[in-house]
C-alpha cells in the first residue's frame, strides 16, 4: 500500500517534484533529437596517380571508373555493437546513403558484397541508375555479391560463378558458403574488353588456410575464364584485347599469406607459420587426410602479377593513409575491427594506367566506428579511374 502524505503541503511538494522531473525528461529528449544529425555521405576527392611515362606515351583516349564496395548486409547488423548508432543503422536511412554514395562516384563497373534486400530494393535502384546487374548468393546465405555495369558502356559476353565449397581444385577446410563472380564485359564499339572478378572470402581470423585456398581458386579460375574468352576464335572475341581485374572483400590483411600469394611473393617465415597454425585449427570433423597440405596447395597457384590499385607505390596514397605493405591503413572501420580487407587488383602486365584513386577520408570522420553520419557501411568503397 502506498504511503499517504501527512498534510497538504507535502502533497503539493510531491506534485511540484513530479512536474520538474517530467520537464527535465522532455528537455533532455529535445536536446537528444536536436543533436541527431541527418546522415549524409561525406564526399571524397580523387587523387591523381603520378606517372613515370613520357607525356606523349601515356595519353589514352578511353577512361572508366571501377569500384568495390561491401555495403554491410542489414541482416548482419547486431544492435549490441551499434548501441549508440540507432539513427544510422536503420534500414531506410542507411540504404539511402549506400545508393547516394554509388551515385556520387558513378562507377562504370561496380563490385558489391554483402548485398541483401536485392529483389526488394537494390535491383530496381541500380537499374534506374543505368546499370545491368548480375547477382548471386549461396543457398545457405541471405546476402550475396553483385557485379553492376553501365548498360550504355558495356555488353556482357559471358558470366559464371564460383562456389568455393564445391570447387574441384582443392577440398574445403570449412563449409563457408562463400562465392565469387566472373564476368566478361565488351567495351561497346571498341576492340577491348574486361574480365572482372568479384568475391567475398571467408572471414574468421583463424581460417588463414581456407582464405589462401579460396584466393588461389579465385585467381586461377578467373585466369581460366580469361583464357577461354580471349582464345575463343569462333566469334567476335577473337580480335578483342581482354584486361583482367580481381575485386572484392578478401577479408585478408596485407600481411596475411593470401595477400602475399596473390601478389606472387615468397611467404615469410611468419606467414608460413600462420598457415601451419591455421591448418592445425581446422575442425576435427574435417578429414585432413583428404585436404591438400600447405605445400601442395601453394603449388597449385598459377603465378600472376596482381597489384593493388591503391598500393602506395603508385604515389597517390598519403603517408597518413598508408598501412601494412603499402596498402591503405583501413578499408573497414567497424566496432570490432579496423584495417584493410578490400582490394582492387589489376594485372601489372596489362596496358592500362591508374589515373586516379578515390582518397581515403580523414580518420576523425570515421570515428568512433562505421556506419555513422558520414558513411552508410562499415567498409569504405574503393574507387579508381583507369585509362586504356
């Protein structure tokens, strides 16, 4: 039973106290609402890549823009990790920011990862922006990958997908549900084309062996696809020059074995040891006698001179933005991890010029973590202008 005030003065005092508490709560709510800033994509500038070629020798008449972007699947957002971001992790404001960022830089070729809500949102939005889209997701997942390309610039010649869980090159050490896409795009009215790969590799830090395996399968299969397209003499492709690209979220830091493998570098002692530790950590229900040993797996890699478009050796990445092995300091700025995981790889032997790259934003615009009022995903899009 509640206690009844002893006199009328005590009753009045309690009423005044209750009104004061209500007024304070109302004021705090208004202040909180005022402090919430409407999310808006922070524009980043392109930075020219210095060229060592003579002025006349590097003049090119054609240019395209390419982008890779992990957009953060809405179904993967865990609210306990983003307790201070209620206004930026909701689907409606976040999806607008993602599309606004793509529209801002308008890439000719776009590689997307962690794409959910494709049928209900992204597909129509991308079509309205002038893209043709090829989307794929593993049956065990509700998000996937997509390659979009400007319809007025390219014509699709061929397309295929990779399921890392069933690929014949090497048996998997985990059931991951990760995939890759390969597409051949003919540059309209011109004897040139692009072989573009897009992938999202397995994420667990201990799974370095599996990431190395998936990286090898990805690169090897793209080169097989490239060979088939470029050697096809039965159609109009026989006289076309094809340029390969390897894009995506590799979930691989620049000091990991998979990164060194793709760049055709000798593994360091530490990297080889990391593969051994990863191999030892493979779940007991996997029959290791059927898996490739580390050395056998490495021998299966078809050497290729891949190089990151964002690598500091090009001269466009500032010292403040440079991280491990010359790669960006960060492409992912999530609450639980901050570092470089995403790449735009190209064939160093191809006759193209990286004309400019989209600059990395100042770190204070990312803090304390992404997504925030400036960016709709926990990953930054990587974007480059290419001359050919």
